[in-house]
């Protein structure tokens, strides 16, 4: 059946499908109804905010942990913390800008190449490739052949389908890479400041660096929990699980940084 459809497609023949009952029905022709899944939040800059925020909190708190384990003063923590925050924020923002620009340029170049291929070399082999793709997605061979025959009449649709078949997204002309970079930079500064706020807020109340470090732990945990809630909201996931995973990630990174700082302090023979 499939070979016959391939040969008819290659020969340029269109297949007319009768009113046949599909054999792909579920449970003998009845599809079980279920509750509609929650839609994810379609925030334009959600990825930039989450990625930059998580990286900022973990990086900054890990730096504080390693410094605190070395018994360096809170003034040094603030100086090194904010210097690292600004430098990393600029690097992250520029990196997001560069990656977004590259993705957009690659997508545009791929579309130009695909358009040329469709206009100059749109042969039966390429149509058969689409036919096999639709079959792999579960479409009946006759239906797939009909769809491909129809798409072959419209170059724009054929270009789109060929790009999707190769895992390429259409270039988004409305996307502004510089905005992605700016959002990443801002998110990095905002969330990365959370661990450092403790060393500023507690200045009038105590000079104990250990107390300030505990405060940094609490603020970092709250910021990570907030990101976990945001991630669950965006992806439509379980809130408790998302928060737990985010906190676990931060705890592991901070513990590793603290242990490394403590070990280096003892190896170097630093005195309090």
C-alpha cells in the first residue's frame, strides 16, 4: 500500500480518498475525554529571566559561601560580590544577545537556502521525504499523500514544512536580540542582589558576619523559591516539585563552594 502511494506521488498523481473509516481511532473509535491540561505562560522573555535569575543567585551565593568559609570580612564580601555580579551580568547579557542574534541569522539563512531549493530543486524525492515524515507522525499513507500533493502547490507552505522537517524554526522578525540581552542583564542584577542584601540590611543591627551569612542563606532560599514558583507557573508544573528542585540545585552549588573555600583556607593555613 505504502509503496504504491510512493510511486503515485513520484509520478505526480494525486490520490483521491473516499469516505473510508480511519483505523487510527482510539479505543474502537472513541477517544477518552480528559481534563484539559493547563496552558503554559507564554512570556516572551521567560527563558532569559529564569536562566539569568537562577544563574545569578547560585553564582553570587556560592561566591559568598566560599568567602564566608575563608572568614573574610563582610566588606570584602560586598565588594567582591557586587563586582562579580556586575561583571557576570554584563557577560550574561552580551552572551544572550550574541546567541539570539546567531539563532536568528542561522534561521534566516536556512530559510533562504530552503526557498532556493524549493524553487529550483523541488523534486519527487523531497516530496517523498515529507510523505514519510507525516507517516512517522501517524498519518495514514493516503491522507499523507494528499496533504503533500496539496502542499506542493504552495511554495511558502512547502518551505515551512521542509524547515520543520529539518528541525529549524522560522526566523522571528519581531524578535529583538538586544532586548533579550538587556532583560538577561537586568534579571541577573535583580536576582543576584538577593544574597548580598543581607550584608547591607543587617549593618545597623549587627557586626557578626555569621549572622549576615545566615541572612544571605535565607534571602537566597526565598529568591530561589520565587524562581521555582515562576518556573512552575510558566511550564504548568507542580509548584512544590519545581521549588524543591530549584532549592536543591542552589544548596548543592553553595555547599560545594563553602567546602572548597573551607578546604583552601586550611590548606593555605589562613588564620582568623
